């Protein structure tokens, strides 16, 4: 991935949408809960699940661990895969408690903290990087399905690259700045939902000028007579 292309994409998206003020959470712990619950579901469903935890006065690390798994699963039902996500969420919370909490983990170097998070059963690279970027403000770029889709359409990647290849490509091509990575990822999500969907909506796309897929789609459209 070329640095100039990555910067151009960011500038176009920022000029189009402005600052996104992400991640939508009140505390770092809520970010972590959301990072686990957002796997394979829409964010609206995550918000509903988190609201259930708040209403049950169960949105703390110790409270999540203390809940019977079936009760926790019912509270997070809107996020889907309730039993699996309940188990993963409790695994993460046990890790946080056993590690000394957010204050202790904040003293870890970024690579060390990333490896510690990845050691938690159920925490994969995207979830770990969500937590690193949005809860701990570390300069780690989050690669999700939206990012892969936009870069593939643009022609920067083939689409089958590994998570780590794409992450390192972003981090090598841009300044290591957590605020920049935060904003960039949020803008990608915004744009993918508006235009770069599974069925692309190219009309009005701010990236169409350099997007290979977008230009191809335009060329295929019938000319009005």
C-alpha cells in the first residue's frame, strides 16, 4: 500500500464526513465490552446489549465475571451468538482482573499488551486492536471487513492478504498516531455503510476518482439517450 494513496483516501473521507468522534462508549471498559460483542453483528445490536447490562447494573468487570453465564447470555442476547459471546466476555474480564486492571495494563508496551490480549480465549486480532486503539489509545490500525472491501475496490490490495499484512501496511504508510488511526477507521466504517456496501452504491462516492471498481461500474452503466 502506497502512503500517498492512504493519505488521499483519508483526506477525501474526512473532507466528506468530518470528525466521527469514535468509539461510541462512555468508558474504556465499555469499549472492551463493545469490542467483544460487535463480532459478527451490527453496532445497533451491541448498543442494545450494553444498555441491558447497564440497566441490570452489571457493566463492570467484576459484575460480568460474577454473573451466571446463562444470565449474562440473556442480557447480551441482542448482540447474537449469546452463549459464545458471554463466555468470551467473561474470559476477557477475568484476564483484566487477574492482570491488575486497566491501570496496570496501561503500563505495558503496545506489543506486549497486544500479545497479552491475544492470549485471551476468544480475542482475535481485530478485537485486540479495537481494544488497543480505542480503550488504550495505542497507535494500532484496526482491519475489518469494511477496510478490506474499500481497499480492494480502490485497487490497493488483492483482497486475500492476511490481517497482519494489512495492519502493518497501514502502520508503515501513515504516521503512528492513535488519533489519526481512530479517525481513519471510523471514516472507513462510515463510508462503507454509505457507499462501499456488498452491492456498491457508487453515485456520489468521494473516492470514485481513483477507485478501480467504481470507475468500472460507471463504465458499465448504460448511456442515457
